[in-house]
C-alpha cells in the first residue's frame, strides 16, 4: 500500500503540471464524471498523510498562490528558513496477501470522510494497496493476469495538459471536496509534526502496533513502516505503550521519522527499499520470524511480522505477558 513517502513522491510528479490547463481527459472512474475536468486549470497539489489533493479552477479564473508559495510567503515575512526535508520509495517486490488486500479495501471505505466533503474544487485521491501515478507514461503489464492474459492496467483517470504532458492515475479512489482534510502536526513527514502529541498517543495502554496505525497521530504511517520501526526499536508489536519507558517511546518515534525520511529519499533517487522484517521468514540475525494478523477487536487488522528473540514480549502492568497470536 502506498504510504506517506510514496504519496509524497506522487505529489512531486504532479507539481510540474500546476498552472496548466487540462486539454483532454480519460479514464474508467465511475466515482466522478471525468469530463468535468476538461478545460480546468490545475491550481494546486498537496499531500496529507496517505492522501493526495489536487485543486482545479476555471481556466480563465485567477491562479492564486499554491500551498508551497503560501508557506514561503509566511516564512519570508517571519524571517524563517525551511530546512530541506529528507526524502525516499518502494519496497522491493513486496507480496500482497489476499486477506490484507480485502482488509485494506474495507478500511479505506470506512475511513471518516473529509470534514468538508461534498461539492468543491479539490479532488482527493486515496491509493489503497496498489494505487500509483505516472507522469508522461502509461503502466505496462509485466506479467499475465489470473486468466493468463497480458493486459495493460486500465487507468482510473488520465489528464492530458495543453503543454503536451499528461498524468495517469491507477487503482485509486477519488472524490470531490471543498478543502483538504489536513493536520500537519500528525504528518510524520511534515516539518510541523508534533512529537509531544505523538508521544502522548504512544503512552496509551493499548498494543503499540495499534497506535502506530492511528492516522490521527501518525498520518502517512502504514503497515510497512510499522513493522520495520518496531523491529528497529526492538519492541514487540503487542507491547502496551503504557509499560514502555519514555526512552523506548522516544527511540521508536525517532525510528518512525528517520525510516520514513530515508524511504522517501530512496524513492526520489530511484532506489528500492530493502525491508529487514516485513514479509521476511528470518530477521537479519537469522532468527525465525513470526507472522500474525493483529488489530483491535472489531477493528481493522493488519498482517504483522516480528522476531520473538529480537522483540521479546514485555510484561504488562498486571504482570501478564503481551498476548501473541
């Protein structure tokens, strides 16, 4: 599933088209009327966690400042300078499990809608497990489908611009909204990420692997990042956050930020990510890896990998070990 670093890269692919007018549209989407985008100008492109937002306005209308220009203007007026953000991309040939695919589809459909969902000029994209964006090229089949056919993927949306360039969107869900649902303080790749609020969330008496996927506090953090940073921090996924020392939680948070930034950096330089625990049978030290489907009762569950030797179970406050499934 495209996580925060991947969606950041998608946003960078769309940025060169900001200010250009849509000359022709195509695609198989039934969620929106793609012809409504014809002759509109792409005004802005923003990313928030796992969601991409594109703003469209009438071509003859004023362009207005983009989000980036607004930030730069704010910083210039305050005399602040913005440090460069680390960047990174995808996991080398991850295998998607059918159960995880179904769970992700159900989860994305049950997500709370944007606060300003409804008619508007912002188009929201959520990429599910397989979504992607390509600029000035189409995706080609690299293997036969289940019926043995070699068919190229069908785009959900294709935007051809007057400049001659085009954007292609695959396997994504789209809907119009009047403004992005954004909370930079929760975005792990944002300069405004609120560490103190994230630490407070991690201290909850819940299994740490549940809390890490809570997009209210860790927007953009997905299942791959969750598995990798828990291994890097040597924390069992079912350990309750309330029994961990503050130093352990700080280290876990550092791992989340550093891993996400490194993954983005790899993506931007065309390099793949080589996970240490995700979908592995052995950890880097040669220990057998366990796999389980973990999540709150009645809630969203995700496949989780951990090493029982490197990530030992920790006693809860009542003296019981963290349950392992």
